[in-house]
């Protein structure tokens, strides 16, 4: 192989997860696949095409560059929605190619209208509402002004949807806040409708809200982390398991991150391994070098803590994780050889290195660890 590690993405696992998630929705609720952050580390191009073959035709990204990458590999029948950043210079491209985008400020609305008039083609917009998260979104005063701008230029805008995002649907401690947000959202939608705006799609629910707040499903849901096989929080998982008759986890992980043994070295007792003196061999040890380090997403904080799988055995990381290399102790693993498969994340035999265990050791969130996997690690689709 021409790369030091690669990521496998399971087609069958994704199909299973999407089927499970759609079964949680009422008939007619549209499923939008959230693939921001390089599809949570799974690869926008690879994951987008795979999800489309699994019956997904709506995708939500963060920025115009992500939308462009996705647009290059999907058929025109797929819908792409930009939920975050799009520069004024990118509006012409988005409008020309029927890319939908959030409007969360009056300036963005005015710039979109200007571009739409020049192109003589409506901007397909989603009005994003500030309901209590205090991140981005139109507040009440701005929303009224936005409605006036849109109604004065009916040929410049197509209001495809109205959205908001919940501030912590993954935890019951935010229950009052989430419910208050939903109430404010419905009030704002009614105000827009009373002013004469026609709105096709109401959407507010993320993965956590899909499971914890069925009343938020509305016309469409935006599912991120759960389609990849991970729960938004332990609490959401426990809530589901509390009402499920099947005691097994209904989600399947898509990702396996693999490398191979680059070299083997016998280190005498008393010698230090790697940079500095963080690890000293207490006995003669067989050390395997793996061509992956913190430049490839394997956190330096996993030094002397992390584990990998070799020949279905756990091999502990010893010494400091380098930029491009980590060392593991394979002393007790029989018949280790050069080019043996190394699993950094995922399953090998009956053993499993989970993202959760990986993240706990490196003090990262699941989301953070996955999205930090570098873009240039090849993603390979498997069954």
C-alpha cells in the first residue's frame, strides 16, 4: 500500500443504522444526513456517495467548500443544504447550482437577494431562528424585517425551510430549555405564516432530539452522529435501552482505522523507549513501530496509555507518540511479524478498540476524535 494507514467504512453498517433511524420517524418525515466535519471523519465524498446508495437524498453540510466537495460526487437529484458559512462571493455558485443555505442575519439575506436578482434565479433559503442557544440565528426583530424583505422580492427568494438548533437535547438537565426553544420556534413560524410567507419544511431535530423529543421531528430531521453508529450521549442510549425489548445496541459502527507493523526491535531491560524517559523497559521487550502518530490523528496524549490490536491481542502504546510513529509492546503476542495488520480503531477478532475508550484516554469527545482524522487518510468502502 502507498499510505501508512487507511480507514474502512462499512456499507452494511450504514444501511442498518439508516433503517433504524428512519424507523423512529413518523411517515413522511424527511431524513437529512449531516456530513459536516468531513462526514464526522468518515470522508465527505466517500460517505456521501455511500449514503445516497442507502436511500438518502438530502445532505446537510457546514460550509460552501463542503457543499462543493459533495456536489462533485452526487447526482443532481440530491439536495445539499449549507447550515453555516458561505461567503458573499460563493452565493452566486450556490444559487446557480440550487444549493440551499441558512440565512441567520439580515446582511446574508440582503446579499442573497442581490445575487438572486443578478442571476434572475431565486435563492433557496432556510431561515435559521435564534430560539435560545445564542449562537447564530435571526432574533424576533430581525425575523420580522427578514419577512418584509422576502415579501417585497418574491422572485428573489424561495423559503424552503425554517430551522433552529437545540442547546443540549442530549441531556435531561436541558429539558426546560429545549422545550422553551421549541415553543419559541413555533411562535416564530406562526408569525411568518401570518405575514404571508409560504414555508415548505420545518426542521429542528438533531440526533439527540430525534430520540428524546419526538415532537421535534416536524417535516425533516438532521441526523449526524447516530448514522455513523454512535450515540449523542450515554443518557440518550440509556433512555432508549430502557424502553427497548432488545438488549443489544441497535447501532453499528462504520469505521475501522488500520495500519501495519513497520519494524520490530528487541529492547534490553533498563533501556528507555522513544523520546525522553517516559517509559523504561523493566524486562527485555519486543517493540513494534507503527507508522502513525499525532500528525495522523493518533493523539500524543495517548502516550503510555493507548492500545492497538495486533493478531487479535491488545498491544499497549509505550513511550511518547511521535509525529509519524508510535511504538507498542508486542512481547506477549505470539508470531508477530512485519506488515501484520494493526487496528487503531475498530475490531479485530473478538477484540475491539472503541471510539469511546480511545476518546476517554485522550480526553476528547467522540465528535472531536472522529473529525480530527486527517483528510488525506484514504477511506475505503467495504461491505
